[in-house]
């Protein structure tokens, strides 16, 4: 029996992904706009656009808020959607017709990552137009990388367990702490090996930092993060295909 094309659900994927993809835009606006507007109102836009300390202050606010919004947005992008379909019983009617589950969720992930990336680039575009020019291509590539990596991890957690949010948060926090300690050479051999085997969240942040500064990342670092993200999706799709969705 052949499955219905996953494109049949494209409109619904796009709608759901849009709601999640606008979250980082609202986060950036809520956190960054007020202090930047305050600086502009006190000193004037010409002073902000001039090369000096005031511009550096504005760019620092922009950079810190951008990375926060990108990370939180990537965390939320694909969190919970598989587990929620299972927990709410959606899988019983989603796949009552011959729809192939792994293809359905792969399409959902691809649409979500693409929409997140496309909408997130509105932040540097708008900032460059309204305030001062900032890196745009680096933000685009960073958003794609973070959406792919965090999305793949969230998708795997959802494929494995029902309460995927707790597992996802524990993995992200534990991985970040271990990898930061490993980076500072503060772990023993065994824990260092464990830290390096976990999703490369700290390495992804390093790649992003270089892109946002307008520099090329280390090729080996980028390859490692990219391949790990792909592996997360592959494992998640294998789990979806091999295990019962209704459990």
C-alpha cells in the first residue's frame, strides 16, 4: 500500500510552523526595541549611526538579543509536536489513511526549519534598514544551523518519549554545561568523551559567533555540527518508522 503524499499536509505544516517561527521576532522586539529606542530618543539617530561608542552599545544590545531569540526560537521550533500528536490521539486519524508517518514528520520538520530561517532574517534586514547595517548572510546561515540542530534534537526526543519537553530541556542544559567544562579542560577523560559525544551545542554557538562577526567558521566545526544535525533527524525518523506511534 502506497502512502498519501506528505505534501497533502503542507498547508497545515506551514500554518503551525508560522506560529512558532514568529516567536523569536516577538522576543527580539520585546527585549531589544525599548533600550535601543531609548538611546535613539536621547541622542538622535544620526549619533547612533555615527561610528562611536553609542553605536557599539546599540550593536551590543542587538547582538545579545539576536542570539537569545535565535536559540530560544530554535528550541521551541520542533519541540513537542510528535509527542503531542501521540498524546492527544492525533496519530489515530492522521495516519488512518495510508499516510507514511516518517514522511509526514520529515515534511513538517523541513517546512518548520525553512520558515524559521526565512522569517528570522527579517530581524537583521529590519535593523539594517531602521538603525545601522549589520551582518545578514551570517544571521541567515546561523538561523538555519540552529533550527536544524535544535529541531533535530527536539524531534528525536519526541520520537522517543511522550514527555519530550523534560527530556529535551535536561539534554540541552546538561550538554551545554558538560561541553563548556570540557572546553575549559575541567573534565576527566570519561566525562570529556561523553561531552564530545553529545549534540555539539557549544560548537554550534562558536560557529554562529564567527558568522555573526562576518568571519568564516572552522570547516571541521561546521561539518561536525551539520552532520550531527542530519544524524539526529535520521535516527528520529528510524525510531518513528520502527516503533508504534500510539503508546
